[in-house]
């Protein structure tokens, strides 16, 4: 039972996007003269709430403000988030956020072996479109057989819904696919959907509980940017995660 699809999370996994999201949120707050500034340590905590709108609503709930003011601010969440998305998607469209090491290589290796690609992300389709076009060019969107994202599901990560939607789009059972994630919420979502998961943490998620990961690596690596201590530490054949090694390793586990 080989691997028939790789399902990628976007933010933090395909690309290290959260600093751009954080800057975009702060520009939207300025635009609405809210006087809020999310600095990195606070944003790292806020990232435990997935979904930009849900994160904003959570933040407003924690504000030391009278309930009528909190209610007024809550009605502004969709507009603030739309403004933030305009800032973020323009940064990304301008090429501000590259793919993480090894991502483009692994995508191409998988496609060359007839393996399908999919996305399961909490962010919006607008943001995903901008990232795939700016990093992979016009072919970017066409590389993915299924893109499950944002508000297509009510329950966001760590709920499994978005991964189940991606699997339905692929027409596959979870045992025929591998998920790629960067965060504990994402790992929980993929695991709950029955998927084995490769986790590549980043600054915003390092130190999280990744005990359920099938494979935990600092990144995917590349011949030009090999992973320190590999092969030998966690990988057998090279200092980067190749589709061949992933395929061998994961098919063995299922068999
Ligand atoms: C990470 C998220 C998103 C982003 C912000 O998504 O939780 O909310 O932080 O994007 P992923 P939005 O599942 O790709 O890791 O403001 O568009 O939600
Ligand atoms: Mg993520």
C-alpha cells in the first residue's frame, strides 16, 4: 500500500509565513486606529488559536474593556481580517515569503513518481493562491489535486475536518496519504484524520508536543542546504528527505 498523496499544511510548513501574517495584522490594526500591536512573543501565544478571525475574536475576549465595547469590536472582526488579508496577500504576491528548504524539490519528486499533492490549511484561499503563484509560478495551483482551506470547514485545526475534506477531494483513505505539518494543532488535526504526519517545526511552533509525529525533522533539507547530522540521525539515504526515502519508510509502516 504505497503513498498516493502528500497533504501539506501551508503556514509554517510550505513557507515560514507567520511573521508576514503578524505584520499584516498590525497594519490592519493601524488602519482601524485600534491601538493594538501584536509583538512576536504575544503572537506566538495567539497562534495557539487557529484561524485569523478566530484569533482576533479570542484576543478581543481577553481585552480589559466593558462588554459593550468588546461586542462592538467583535462586530469589526470580519472587516479587520479582510484588511489584514489584503496586506498579507500583497506581501506574498510581491515575493516576500519564499518556500521553506526542500519543499519545491519534494513537490516535484512526488509528482514525478505519480504521487498526488493536496493542501489542508486554516488560512484563506486568497492567501494560498498568492503564495503558490509567487513561489511556484503559474503552475503552482495546478500542482495540487485538492486544496482544502479556510472557512470551507466550520471546525478548524486541531479538528480533523480540513484534512478529511482534503482526503475527500483526493478520493483517498488516510492510510494512502502522508500529512506535512509545523504545529501541534496541525499535527493533532492530521492525526485525528488518521494520517501519518511529517512535522517540520519553526520558530513559532518549536518546543510543541510532536510525540504523535511519524517523522520529526528541523526541515525537509536540500542537496544545497543539507540537514545537519544527516544521513544517520533520522534519515537513512541522504541529508534531506527524498520522496524515495519517505515512500520506503511510510509504506513499510503501513505494511
Ligand atoms: C495557520 C493559521 C492561519 C494563519 C493566519 O494556518 O492558523 O490562521 O495563522 O491566516 P495553517 P488567516 O493551517 O496553514 O498552518 O488569517 O488567513 O487565518
Ligand atoms: Mg501551519
